[in-house]
C-alpha cells in the first residue's frame, strides 16, 4: 500500500508490516532494512530474514536492551 506523499524510493520496495524491507545481496544472502535505511538482520534465507526481523522489532518495541555484543574472534589460546 503506497501513500500519496511517500518518497519514490520507499514506494518501489515491498514493505513488511509497513516497517521493513528485505533485499537479496549479490552473495545470495538476505538483509532487512528499516525505513530509515538502518540494516537490521542478515540471513541465508528470505523467510528466515523476515521472521528474525519481526522477532527483533518486537523485542525493540517491548524494550529489550541490547547489552551483549558478539564478535567473530575467539579469545584465549588455542
């Protein structure tokens, strides 16, 4: 559903729950974006990206605080 005063770039995407869009990358993964352009979730499958983004946004609405950050490195000696 497009609104008459909606920016053309916003109107050209399929919006889920009128809150986010999902696009496929050149590496065949899927990323979701909020209307302000903020990247939300990356996933291997389109439906997983949609489901995870809905879960994430619900958490944000309910006041979940992101206190943990995850890094791709392993600490300590191996």
